[in-house]
C-alpha cells in the first residue's frame, strides 16, 4: 500500500474544506478508502481537464466518509453544509454523481441572480433560463439544454420521458428532477472518458437503470458528452490560466 497517500495529503492537494471519517471506519478501511478516493479524484481531474481547485470547488467542498449516512442511501450531497458524503460499504461508483450535485449547487448563484441558497443551477435554468451573461455560463446552459430538451429545444428529452415514467411507476418524484437527470448525464460523460476508477463511476451503460433509459443513450449521449467536454475544456483552461 502506498503509505504516502492518505486523507491528510488528499485534503492538502485538493484544498477540500474538510474531510471527516465516521467513528466506525477502521484504520485499514480509512487507508484503503484514501487510495480509492485519490485515484478517483485524479481520474475526475483528467476527464474534466481542470486543476485541483475545480475538484474542491475552490476549497468550498467538504467530504465525509462513513459518516452521516441515511438508511438505504449509499451517497448524498448536502447543500446546507456543502458536504459530499459516501457510505462506508456502499458508496463505490457514486462519487461522480454526488460531485456533480455539489458542482451544480456551487454554480447556482454564479449563473443566476436572486435564487435561494439551496438552489441548483440545473433546476434554476429550467425554471428561469435567464442566465448571467458569461461565456462559461452559456456553455453550461447548453449542457442543460441537451440533457433536458430534445434536439430542437421544443419538447422534453427522451431522458426526461424515461425518468418521468420511472417516477410514475415508483410513485416518487426523483429521477425526473433536473438536478438528478444532470448528475446522471454527467456520470455517463465521465464513464465514457474511460476512467480507471470504478469508485468514481460505474453502471451508466449496462445497469438496470441504464436499461430503463435513465442515462443518456445513443446520439443524445454523444451530444451531451460533447457539450460537457466543451464546457469543462473552457472552464479548466480558465482555471489553469489563473494559476499561471
């Protein structure tokens, strides 16, 4: 095991606001998780073509591992505390999804004026597509458009249709939420970048959810991936120029 990789080093490298361990995480589990996190976060950086400050959202994002879990939930993001939380034994493959929730929340007031502190950029775009003028905001809005609307921009997307059907069958409002559709579309984008880490993402192609159309498919997936790539290329370039 690479003893130089631990959560103290990860926090310093990425400048996370904090990293907290649950009381039932053993030292062996902690050390193993640190290696998985480090590889996953490195893969995420490569896929997004951005620096460490992007991953920690300029030092505003906190991480919990094996702490603050909810029954039946392997991972979640808490807007009130800006913390991403993974369960000790069930969080593998969820990191990309939850990271995008954190990013979506972080971008809320960067894209829109006068929205609530807990608002996500994706849902704000659907409710009020008047975006603050900025090239990067326009590119991110393009991502949302390809995810939530059809190619002409006149009707809901196939992803939305399948998500709404799943919600109807399960009698919930979950899969068709803008922030959930966008997080799943982001997962697909990251998995298509072929990261080495299955701790980061897995299941967007062959899982039961994928078979139900709950991840983008076919040409729509290609268009969304292209939009995400354009956006994160531009964002990463801007952040690297800041560091130069």
